[in-house]
C-alpha cells in the first residue's frame, strides 16, 4: 500500500498515542518541519531526562513542545460567544425577482 506523506504522519500520530500512553501529555497533532510532516506532542511540563521519548516513528519526526497546563477559559461558554459574534455580522438583504437575483445593501 502506497501512502502519501500526510497519511503516513497520521498513522505515526496514532502510534505515538499508543507509545506515549504512560507519559503525561496535553495534546497531540501534526505540524510541518523543514517541509515535512511531523507529529507534535504538547507537554504540560519539561519531560524528565530519563523519559524514553522517541525522536521519530516510522520515519516521521516527533516534536515535543512544553506548553504548560491547558485550562478552560473563564467567561461565556463557547456556544454563546459564537452566537454573539455571528449576530454582529452584517448580512446583505436579498430579494428574488422572476428575471434576476437582486442584492440590496
């Protein structure tokens, strides 16, 4: 089976989730490094020196970034923020006649 670079990176990401199961990480995703896909692992704190962290999986580089603890933001729930933002968007009024579509600003 011939896989493209992104498909190989996604498979490496799934393998990384399994291999890093005993290590505390905040998130895992894909990124680009030097024009190639890489698996990016977000860490809440610097790993210990004796942690066995892979540098690559199946030829796909693994990048670790310390980001601190990820917490929910205080304030309005996301759905309410999105609704408030969308209510401020100006939408053009549109009317339809038999001959053509007319847009009124």
